């Protein structure tokens, strides 16, 4: 499988005291934090050939010129990179740099987390909370 390309959020999973809550573009949240979750549902994730993993956010049309004047690079779909890390493939599995640092029981934590691929070809990131599908 090749993961290079742009991926959209298929599903966000949030643990709650009552179990896991699922949000999708067809099942939007209401109440506290709804706007933040809806914004996350609109993000894109881009895996590039050179090993970059970019989180992309759509720039509102009326803000594109302002964003460009401030140095933002906006793609043909109106998205700009808001966060960047790296990804790699090893032994047929995919991993991304979570940027987590530290030690557990005296052992250095590996900042690379696996990106599982499900039977439908969707990717799971962010410790199992974001499921991506190819755009």
C-alpha cells in the first residue's frame, strides 16, 4: 500500500465516561467543544513522498490573501499546513513521529507510533482517535 497523498477525516473517536463517542461529517457534535471537533473533522492529512506528514486546514476564501501575505502556502484546494511531522515505512508498516519525548521505567520512549491500516484501507492516527480515508 502507498499512503502518499491527501486523506480526510472519516471518523473521530472520543472516550467518555459512558464509552466511546463517534463523530463523522454526517454526525456532528453539539454543545461544549462542538466547534473544535467540527474543525478537526474538516482537516486533511497529507503524506508526501519526502516523508512529511502535514496537517492541513482549509483557509476561508475571504482570508486567503491575508494568509498568503503572512507567508502561508495555500494549495489548489484552499488548504494550508498548520502542523508538520515526519512519517516512515519500515517492514511494510507505517509510522509517524508523535513528537512525544521522555522515558518510561528508565527506557527512552520511541516517538514513532504505528499507523494501522484497516481492511478498508483507512489509516488510524492520534492513538486510535482519528480514522482517515483517502480523498
